[in-house]
């Protein structure tokens, strides 16, 4: 399939609406085509910015109170309906208010996952996806010393199918964090270790975001997130290795 035909599917991919039978081929194309990967990242960032703007322009408490008062008593509700123009205005305000409340209720965790997914896609599209290139955890971990306000351990991969490519410094919610890149059968896997993200308690949370398998958990005051187009089982197996390493 030509690059132009794939580009027509970027909007559907960013909205999570691309057909299942096309998803694997599209993501394979993103790994091979830097231009399409950058375009997909741009669309997802625009989508995230639109959601953030919607949250900023939610209705004020005074407006909500006026709406509640206007639609509360039965007689007052019917009085509004006697004027079609006024009834339409109230209906539009109600629709906007409901939509705004729904947007505000979107979890902060969902927005955070979108931001991390953008960083994962950007790394795949980059000619230099990592700052420190090494398969040795004893080289990668020390590289972060002095660059992060925390430390972490990496698992021993000997005897496993996973390969460490290296790591890079990222910024999440204006705080420095680590992104580690692993490989598994030509699948790239990002492991983010960050601060300032909560919502999974002490357990392991699994999800699917725009066709990417996601696993996250809290440990030692840090939040770990694995993102990959590999299967959920492969992502979980890497998570088990990371959780088994001492903190």
C-alpha cells in the first residue's frame, strides 16, 4: 500500500477508529516511514491539545447555578419553552454544559497515557531514539545518575527474549523521567519511569491505547508504564522482569 493511502488513515488512527484488519499494517508502516510517523504524532498532539482546551473552558459555578434554577421548577421550565428562541438558547447551553462536564471528568491518567504514547511514537520516528546506546543495564542505569531526582534498577535479561537498546531523558509534567527502549521480535517497547502519575494503586493496570498494549504500576514512589505494539502477554512478561528487579 502506498504512503499516500496510509496517510488517508492517520485521522482514523489518531481517533482510535482504524479497522482492526488494517491496524497491524498501519503501525508497521509508521515504523518504516518517518514522515507518516511524524504526521501521526502531530495529529495525536493536536487531539490532546483540543481536549485540554475544552477542559479550560468549562462552565463556571454561577452559570451552572443559573442553569439549575432555570430548569428546576416545573412552571419556570414551561415559561422558557414559550419562547422558542430562548428555549433553543437554554438547550444549547445545557448541551455545552453537559459536554464540558464530561470532558472535565476524563481522567488525568487517560491524558497522561496519551502524552506518553506520543513520546513513544516520537522515539520510533526518530533517527536517534535513545541518548545512551547500550545493551548493558550497567551502562544505561549509571548514565541517568545526576540527571534524575530518583534511581531505579533494570532487570537481568540473560535467558529472556528481550533486548535493551538504551535509554533517554524525557520530561513528563515538567519533571525529568527515564524512557528505556527494549526490543522483542522486531517490536519496540518503551518503558517509562516517571513521577507525578497515580491512579493504579498498588496493582498492575493493563489497557489498550490506540492499538498499543499498555501496562502500568507504582513501585518505590515511582510510576512505571510499558507501551508497545507487541501483544499484551509480551508486555506483561517484560513488566514481570522489571517488577522482579530490586528497587
